[in-house]
C-alpha cells in the first residue's frame, strides 16, 4: 500500500487556468505526483453565485479525495474567494488557496496606483474585499472585471485579434491612469502575459501569484509532514468534467508536456 506522503496533491480550477499554478508546483516540488481537475463543464465560475461555486468546488474536492489526494490546492481565485472556508470546514485534508495579490502590488507600487484584473465573483467576494480594504488607504486600487478573458484562454485564443481587442479595452484606460502594477487575479491570466506585455511594455509589473502559491504549498506539506519521498514514482494525471481536448491542447502546446494520464 502507498504511504500517505507519496499520495498525490490535488489541484483544481474551473478550467485550464489552474495549470499556471500546476506548473509552479511541479517545478518547486518535482517528486510530487499531481492530480489536476479542470471543471470545464461548469466554467466560468466567475459568473456563478456563491452557492453554485461552493457546490462545484465541493464536488471536485470529493473527486480528488476519492483519488487519494493528501492535500488540495484550489488553483482558482474565484473558488478560493467564495468556497475555501466551506471546503476547510467539510474536508479533513489541508487546503492551499489563491487570492489576488493585493499586498505585494500595493506595497511595491511607486505611482500609488495599481489595478486588479479578476472575475466578477472574486471582485464581489467578502474575502477579496477584506484584503483590498487593508491596503486601499495608501494605494489607489482599480478593479477590472476580466471574465471574457477566461474564455479566450479556455479556447486557446491567445495571440489573436480578439484577445488583443479585449485586452486593449481593459488595459488602455489603466495606462492613462498610470498604474505600475497589474495583479493577475485569475489563474487563467498568466497565459495572456505575452499579449498583455504588448500593451503595457515595461511600464507595468504583472503580478502573478502562482510562484508564491507553490511556496505556500511546499510550506504546508512540510508542516504537515506530507512531502513525498525521493523514491516516489511520480505520476501526472489530468481530468476534465467537460471537453478534455482543451486541457490536452494546453498541456501539449503551451506547457510542452507529452506524457500524462487521463
Ligand atoms: N481561473 C479562475 C480564477 O482564478 C476562474 C475563472 C472562471 O471560471 O471564471 O478565478
């Protein structure tokens, strides 16, 4: 029987966006097996009620627990903002969540103006607004709802005219207001960094919280005595509630991973 430390980490998102977190965790914790679940059939979460996001997050977590996951990373700002408290109360495993990185952007801003690009669900949530209020005294924080961009990434439309148009619509007004940090408050958005940079150039720092989430995951596993052994037979597994083609396309063409299981 497999030792608990060598059981996989579960990671989930409403779709392929959480792969931006998966990449960082895989890099930092190379011995860990990972089960990734994309809830494509129910994407986007950003437009759903809190009750619905809780329901989907609980179902996906149960799926990961049933596959023996020793811990779960909620690689979705929307699900973390709306459902992680419920998940922590309901399941006995450790959870790691992700919320838009307001603090580092606000502390490091030189112009005193930053923007958060996230889904409607995240921007409306109590969790996010508590973090925002803590820092809004010293920094002007502009909120931008970027739900349409989730579809761009889900459909692999980065680098297209449509992606460019939507990004211009969101980011041009921010450039006029002299932001110097743009927080990528949705895990899908790191896959748009090249497109975003075409608009912001070097004038704006793009804050991607994924590396910090990987460090936090390592810290939690260490604390709980759950780091995989160096002899662990690492496995990658990917599941989708919808069209597996989206995940497959992202893994093969964007991430460059050729060997994995569904
Ligand atoms: N990737 C997600 C997030 O970080 C959710 C996008 C969505 O489903 O609306 O918020």
